[in-house]
């Protein structure tokens, strides 16, 4: 046997017999290649790179760096691997190395790099790639144009996407239409989605499930019942009405336009249903507040031995909390326990929030303590639960525990908002001020007017009105009246008429005076014990604030 034949035989044996699809196998094969000298064979190294780039891009990179004779296939393999990895931005450096090496690029070099641009939202780099593609003459390839189309849509540059689409009138396919339709959906231009679908139908391009999904979503957003029924008829005509993705989309479409009965008929007529289909129907009922029907569907799922997941319950639990449906909430919580659902961050947070809002704080604490994986929303829900029950110190203690035990969980603006609200209602003035300072100085978060409103309310409840006044004067948000109005309410409580007049002047300067403000100021003067004569200046404003007499009527016969 010749050495070339032996090498070819060895490399084929390595990749056809020993590979079992995990990284340890790749490492063993790599070691065997080095030991037998096959690592000098370009074909064998290319195949090793292709396999390792899917399993571990960093290991593939270590191999790639030690290859002396890199070819275009190897570069494209690395570009594809990075496009699918957690580090897509590294593809840009590989692409620059490829160009510097002077190898002739192919369309796959651009497609994979554009995917990385789309994932990283690198608008400038993608635009530069577009220019190179034009100069290289690769725009004749539909898959490359579709990659550009996807890039511009993801980056929100829908006008540029439309230009790319219009420049390819004879090479557009279903992917092109679907990509642009999804782009229009992202920028809430449902009318253009419908127009594009009609153009697709006229052009004779085969309608795909993906394009139908966009079409149904846009039809639901527009809210046209006749259009929805026509879209449903088209799905039946094309023989795609049994596709589970389309069944779910049809349920969503009818629900958006308020035709929950039609949505339920689609659900009932579906021959096959997966957990996503069940979840969609339950979620639509939950959004409408039809909670008893949700509960019936959950029991039906159990009867049909369909295993629910966390998404099955999350929307329903939120609706129970919103509608203060304690009995349904307890039943849903019981079903979660019966199904022995894992309390992941999403489901656990929904349960904590529901139990806290329904007044079952002990149950909320029990669920929270049972959760193994807690994210910032989980901690925030529990802090909010304590605050809404008047347990401000417990809320503060839990926040401190969150900081001490979870370095990976970082509080956000909502966390501080519920904490400040708890401090305000609990009278923890110093703790609230420290919390506010920590938000700005430690976590570098920019307070919104709601945060300032809480701090003003906190100071106002404690009678520190002058401090609240100075705080609002130095607000970075000067045009919002919320904080000023909170201070005006505090002036009424403490009868500080002088400060109340100053606040009214500020509101007038901002052209934000509301008739109810005059009532608050009049109440402030009354609490301060001012005489009726001192209230004459308020007469005009009070007259504006007085409500007209209302009436109601019913029609008989």
C-alpha cells in the first residue's frame, strides 16, 4: 500500500467508526490524528474542525490556530461555528483574517458572517459586508440576499430591507417574503404585511407555513373579522389547517379580534394538539378573565394525559392575581402541586405574585423559599408582596438578603420602585433615602419620575416637606407633574399652605394645573386654619373644579 492510500484509509476509519458525537470523542480522535500524522492531512483537519465547531467552538478555535495551511472551507467552518455560538462577535475577526489571507471568498463566507451581524445587531459591519457583496458580484444568489434581508429586518432598518427585496424581483422566494413580512410585523406595519402577502399570492410563489403565520398575526392585529375568516379559509384551501403552528396562530388571530368562540371552535376541531396549542387556548381565556374555562381546560388536559409545562400556568396565575380570583387561584396552585411541576424562576415568580396579591402571604413565602433558582423578578415579587402587606422592614430585610447571597442577581428599577413604595407606606424614611442613594450611586440606575414620586411621598408622609421640595427642584425630569402633585397632597396633610401655594405656582409654570389641584390647595388652607377670606384667590379655580350635576336615563318601552 502507498502512504497516501494508508492515510486516506486511516482518516476514513477515524471519522466513520470511532465518532460517537461528543467532545471527548473529538479529543480522542484529535489525539489519534496527531499520533498517526493524519493531522497534516487537509481533508481530515477540515472534517475535525467541522465536527468540533458544532460541539465546542473554543476547542475548534484551538485547532484552527495551529493549522499552517488554512483553506476557505476551514475559514467558513469557523465563521459558521461562531455564528451559532455564544460568541458570534468573534466571527468578525475570522472574516478579517480570511480577507487578509487573500483567499477568494464565496457566498457562504458572507451568509455566516451576516448571521453573526444579525445576532449582535452590528449595523455598521453588516452594511460594510453589503458593500463588499455588491463589489464581489454575489448578489445574484438568493440565499445571500435573504441573509441581507434578515440582517436589515433584525436591526430595525426596514426601509433598507425593502430596498434589498425590491432589487431582487426575479429571484425572491418564500423565504424572502416571510423575512420581510416578519420585519414589518416587528415595526407594527401590519397593513404592509397584508399587501406583501397579496403580492406573493399574485406572483405565484409557493405559500409556506412561515408566511401564513405572519399573515395570520397581521390579520389579527388589524381586527378585521371577514379578513380573518378569509385567511382561515385559505389555510383550509391549501391543506395546511392541520399544521399545529397554524392551529395555534388561528386561535391567536380570532382571539385578538374578540372572537373567542371561533378560536375555541378551531381548538376543538383540531385533530392533534400539543402542549403549545393547549397553552394558547388557556392563555387567551386568561387574558379575557374567563378563568373558570381555563380551569376546565386544565382538568381536560389532565384527563387526556397531556403534560403541562410552566407556560401553561404563568399567564393564568397572573390573571387570577389581576382579577382577585382567590378560589380559582387556589385551584390552579393545587394543580401545580399535583403535577409536581418544577418551580423554575418563571412559574415560581407567578405563584409568589399571585398568592401575595390574593392576601395569602404565608403561601407566597413558602413558594419563594422552595424555589431553587430565583432571578431578579422572583426577588422583586416577594419584596413587593411584603410591601403591599405593610411589612416594610421584612421587605428591606429580604432586599439585603438578596444583595448578600446572590451576587449574580442584580436589582433593577422595578426592584427599587417596590422597595421605595414599601418604605413610604411603612414610614421607613432613613431606610428609603439610603435605598434611593444606593440605586443611583451603587447600581448606577437612572431614577424615573415614579421613583422620585415615591421619595417625595416618603418625605411628605414624614412631614419633611422642605426636603421634598428641594429634591423635586433638582429633578432631571422637569416637565412631569407627578412628583409635584404628590408634594401638594402632603402639604394638605400637614396644612403647609405657604409651600402648597409655591407648588401650585410651579404647576402653573409647567402648564400642568388640574382642577383637582385647587381642591387640594383649598383643603391645605382649611387644615392650616386660614379664614374664608384668604381663600378668595382660589374661587376661580374651585369653580372650575366643581363637578357638574350628572344624570342617568333608561329607556322604557
